[in-house]
């Protein structure tokens, strides 16, 4: 008795494009959902996203201009603080968005078409686009308001922002698992990252610190990024301490373990 050979299952041509772009459609739908829930259905949410960093930069300028005659670089306090603070802001907002991706969309993860990668990509994309918009508006406003004659080098600025996104994606991916698996981790992360504003080179430049402080703060990857961003705003500033491989390593290690933990325990954390 001979068996009839079973032909392999083929996907109809009409269905192949749907399967191929299913992930992209899921991410796009999640982005639209994030836009409505995070920033509302009116432009007021985005206006607030611009006003927050603008107010912080204005406060820094007012406070330090009363104590100092000039900033560490250039003559504009607004530009000096904006060039560093907006880089830090990119990291903080993107990292926060990725961190909350799983907990914020946990109910949607019960659907087979929505994966944890989709939720992280959606929140990352929206946060990055929002912060690019905020940085562009704020920096343009600062340059116009202070009437600054400047020749920008976009290469270092784009590189610093890209590395800030990579670093935020790495830490955020790891945090997205840890905050769901261990709720106390969120509190610990908040405590640990609270001093970032003081230790990331926002109010000063690395070279102006005492040697013991330089040796300690070098291990903070964000101080490398704020210095790198400022090289695009100040042609005379050429820091030699910046290590791009160190920042990349600091980003990829938590990203690897974050995706590994999510892949292994993604089903378990849905029921925590």
C-alpha cells in the first residue's frame, strides 16, 4: 500500500503581503493609540511637551546667569544649557517610553498579532519623533531669541541623538521586563537616575571638573553624549575623553539581556 505524498502548504499570494506587513501595521496602530493616550487628541499635549524643556532651560539660564558672567562655552546661557539638556531629555523620554511599553500595553499582548517587540517599537518611535520635534523647535527658538550667529555641524549632533536613542532603547528594553517582573525595580530605577541632571554635564563641561570628578563621571555614558552634541554647536570645543564604543557597549548589553528575558518570560509576565 503506497502513501500519497503530501504537498507542502503554500500561502496564497493574496495573503503573503498581509503576513509580511502585519508587524508594521501593528506598530502603526499602536503609535496612533499612543498618540491619543499620551498627548491627547488635540495639539495641547505637544505644546506642553515643548513648554516643559523650555521652562527648565529658562530656569537654568536665570539661576546661573546671576552667578556667572558667561557659560563654560560661548556667550549664550540658553544655547549652552539647551545643547546639553535636550540630549539628556532625548534619553530620558525615550527610555521612559520603552520602560512602560509592556505594562502600558499588557492587555493588548493577549492578542496574538501584538508582540512585545511591537509595543516597544511603537513607543520608541513616537518618543523619538516627539523629542526631535521638541529639540528642533526649542533650539530654533533659542537661536532666534538670542540672535546667535552660529554655524552648526549636524554630524555630531545627529550622532549624539542617535546614540542617546540607542542607549535609551537598551536600558528601556531591559527595564520593561524588570519593572513588570519586579515592581520594586521601578522605584530603585527612579532613585538611581534622579541625579542624572547633575552628573551628565548639563551645567558644566567635563574638562572644567577636578580630576577626581572626571575619573568618576567618565563612567556615565550620558556625559559623553552631551559633550558630543556640544561639538556640533561650538566649533572650538574638541573634547578628547568621548568614547563611542563605551556608549554602544553600555547600550547593547542591557538590550541583549532585555530581549532575552522578554523572549523567555513574555508569557509569564502577562499574568503577574
